[in-house]
């Protein structure tokens, strides 16, 4: 009887492109925080928003992708952070993209008035933020897309149809078996019209390289504003 193949205790070695993307994400630095949309700075670089329910693992995913343990605030009481936090990306002190960490939504311990107010702020942000180039939604596949997730998808649908990139990360994938993961992927793909769907586990580093490559490619392919042209001499 042939011996079973030994299982590897280590994750696969990232490709050169994934290493470059992860190195770029590691440059993330805090830029500003805002409680209202008009407090956000006007920026010309691509902005990628991270959204999701308060217990979907959003902060953990951001910290994992940037390889920083405390970049995004992970509250012990989900839903209590009610600001939009911006983080710059760029080597050697430059800025070629921005990550936007939006407040988690749907947590029961938050007063209803706060929920309604922040759902309105987030909807306005997703509809009107001019440099928004992509949206990453974090979803716990054990629970699937909930009513608020589906409402958010409806909000961004017109922009997705106009070219906004959209990714669903099914977090905590390590808590599912292979068959359950395949089923969760299939269901999410049916519900996330126009967006990509990937499995993600911060604990097992599953999908980290794929998500990093998606973010890097989005920024590389994002349209840039035309450079200022000096008037011709008379």
C-alpha cells in the first residue's frame, strides 16, 4: 500500500507578483479619520473601500493584508467605531492609492439611530466619492449575505455597471470544510452580480495573496486624472 503524501505545515510560497503586492500593501499608513463625508480630503489617487458587517472580520482582513497588527482598529465591541478611516499606500513616502475602512454595520448593540445615520453616510460615500475605484465587502460565509449586505450591493450597482471594481471576501474560511467552502463560493457568486468572490482566512492565510494581487491590479488599471497642462506661450 503506498504511503500517504505528507501534508505541508506551511502555506505555499507567494509568487513574485504576490510578494510585490504584499510589499506594497505593507506601506499602508494612517492618513485621517472623518465622522462626516465633508471632512474627507479630496484625493486624486484610486480609493478602495472596505465594507462589511461588524462581525465579518473587516479589521482583521485589513491588518492581515497590510501585515500590520494594529493598523485597522478591531474593537472588542463591534460596531462602535463610527468613523471613516483612510490609509495611504505608496513606497518611499509617496501616495498612489488609499484604503478606506468604513464603519461596520448591522451590529445589534449599536443604537438604531446610529445605525440609520451611518447607513446613510456610507450610502452617500459609495454613491458620491469621486475617486472610489473599488469596493471590498467582507462576509462571513457561515451566515451568507444578509439584508444590509444586499442593500449595499444595490447602492453600488450603478457604479459597478459603470466600471467600479467589486470583490467579496468570504472571511473565516478556515471554519468551513472543503465542500462547505465550495458551496459558499457558489452561493456568493450568484448573489454578487458583477463582482468577484474569493475565500479568505487570516488564520490560515488562505486567499491573502489573491486578494493582494486583486488590489494591486485594480490600482494599476485605474484611470488617472489627466496631468495639468500649462498654457502655451502667446
